[in-house]
C-alpha cells in the first residue's frame, strides 16, 4: 500500500482528465476512491480502468451545483467505509471563450456555480462529517487563472470563479483548522488534458504563443498534479493549510 492506506477519498469530476489522474493515483496509494460526476457511464468506465475487480472504488453520479445531489453524494460516499478522509473539489466547466460583452448570464454562471457554489456545497457536506471525525483533508482544484488574467484567451467568469475558490480555500482553512481539517488548493497552469490537446492541435499558433510564456517550455503532465495531490492529502503536510500551490512551469513568474 502507500501514503493513503485506509483513507477514503471523494473526487468530483473524477471520471476524466485531472480528476481521473488524481483518483487513479490515490487508489495506487491505497485509498478507497469514490468517483463523482454527472455522467454515470463515464464514471463506470473510469472505475473499471482503476480496478477491474471494483476493489476500493465506487461511483456516485451527482451535479455539484445541486444541493440535494451533493448531500446524497457525501452520504453515499461515506456509506462505503463509514468516513470521508479526503475531498478533492475538481469538478469544473470548460472556459467560455467569449469576450465579456458577448457572454450571456447563463454562460457566466456556469463557471461561478460549479467552481464556487459547487465547491462550497461539497466542502460543507463533507466538512460536517470531518468535524465529527476531527480530521480531514480538502483539496480545491483552482488555477493560476485565480491570480492572473490569461493572455490570448477570453473568459472572465473563469478567472473570477477560480479567484473565489482561492478565497473559499483560505476561509475554510481558518474556520476548520481547530477541527483537524486542512484545506489547500492546487493552481495548475497549462496541462496536457484532452480538451487542451484538441484545442492546440486545431490552433497550433496558439500553442506556440502560450509555450513562449512558459519558462520550462512545455505543458505539464497530469501525473505530476496527481502526485502533488497525494502530498496534500497525506500527513506529510499537516502543518499546511490555506495555501494555494501554483504549479505552472513558471508562467506566472513573468
């Protein structure tokens, strides 16, 4: 087993991309992982990829912006082992690549509702259980866009929502430190997710422009994010709370 033996972890948006990479790594480190997302068929396939024998893995389909569905998610997740030790708030919408004057209210709210409201609801419900346990780890998947405005792309609601997630991280860290709950956030830069790869394949000039802004000259690997999540979920970072860890190849150094 590994760093997360006998831990139960809930990963929202766990069926694909960053969420799946984290769930897979947590499972390899010994955790019981609960994958959540809106599409049950995607979660089922992800669970099979993690464990053909369905060992230490479960799925709960839920929309994190729906209060009742979030309550059901946490209740069902905890029913597997009787506890929740780790929550990864990873669910998030795609960036709306439109200028503000062309962005509808519905499009603006997509990012706000998922990244701020959804993260709050999941943290609130998991936090109730963690308070009773007197322990827990919450990891919010933020973005470097929570502290900067990205060049060459539109999408102000995305930046605003990630900035809100950063402050949610700090607020919960202060509120719940006395209960033994540690709340931190990871703020990635550009990573080799499928949507990014598809976009840059279709727009090679955009890939060139963005790579010129990254001192390391490359996009990040998903497993690196997963390993950082393991570190934050483990006892090795017990003295860390309220931190926003930027991991962007140096993009925000300029």
